[in-house]
């Protein structure tokens, strides 16, 4: 079981970004990458891949394991994921579990216990889908807050299939904006209760780097995960001020653009450092 951190995720993330930069590297053990690294597409290859990534990314502020690629190996994959989360934490790296969980009632409460409670899988933060209604995430939001963890809620993703839904309007706002505003309300409530510092809320959102019309992020009061930098076409120099976000708020996320440099840990670290330097102006 994992002990609850003394400080909220938002405050810990802000400190980590100030010291180590805003880059979030992904651990995405796709079978094609395993083969490209000369590894077998089995649990042992998964473990070796993850160990290399931990070594290479040990100086970053936050790292994002993509849970789906571990789930594909069943119980053995989850064992590797638990081991990877623990190793990153030992290196002083915050862990964002990219699980994109979303459900209702007792099922959502069970997901919350797994990823934001006292489970061995619990990470510093987890991604979540609000498309069963933002309030369906209540068990996760409350569990995360009680344990000093964070939640990144999908708002405006870069996949074209998401555009009709995310740009649909709810009154005078798009659905994506409504999600951002709902996350902002969570941060404001926590701030009013003295649970977080100004602009260091623990509820963030996910906004793709290639989204043509990002929602207004100026009032969020929390972090913004920005996937799609590098291989998907997002450019570091174009991120500044995305959606009105302030300094230290954006977390550019990269996976393939760095992982293609493996399997040598030194080459991986160098690739990550080059992108970290390119996005340093965001911190």
C-alpha cells in the first residue's frame, strides 16, 4: 500500500517542473518498438523496455506510462507496471498513469481505488475520460484529493473522431470548454478549502498540441497535459500561451519522438533532454 503524500499533486508538480522542466515523456512499449529495440514481445521484453526507460528518464519531472501496453500482457504486464511506477518514484519522478478511466457509480469508485487510492497501481496522477458526464468522475476526483493525487481529464483531443463531440455546444460553450470549466471549479473549490496553492490545482486537463481551436485555459488553475508534440506534428515553439495558459502550466508530452532513439539509455536521455530544452520556455 502507498502512503498519501504530505502535499497535493499540483504543488508537487509545480516544484518538480521548476526544478526539472515541463517535459512529460511517455513509456509506450508498443510491440513495434519492442521489436525495433531487439526485444521479445513478451513480459520479459516489456520489463527490459521499461527498465531502460526508467534509467533514461530519471531526471525528468514527470513520466507517463501508457497503461494499455502493459495490460496487453495480463497479470505479468501489471506486475511490470507496478515495478516501473515504484522505480520511477525511487528516482524522484512523478508518475502519471495514462489509463483514461471513466465509468459510473461503484465501478468508477473501484477504478478510483485502483489508480488514485491505496492500490499498488496508484500513481501520482491518472488520466480520465469525462464523456459519461463530468460528475461521473466524482469518486475519482474525491479519492485523488483525499490521497494527494492528481487527475487529468480529457478535454480537447487531437484525433479527428473527437471533434464533432468536443466542439458541440452546451449553451454558449463547447463541450471541451465545459469540461475545462468543470475542472477549474474543482481547483477553485480546493483552493477555497485551503487544499492547494494558487495556480497549483491538482485537477488538470488534456488538450492536444495540434488542436486547431483549443479551449480557454486561462482560468483552469491546474496543469495541462499536451500530447502530440513531435511525431504527431506538434511543435514546441508553437505551444507558448496555448489556450491562454500561463508559464509552468503546460506539460508537453512526447513518446515516439524520444523512444525511437532507444534502446541505448544514453541516446534516449539525450533525445529527451533535447526536447526538454526546446520546451524550457514554458516553465
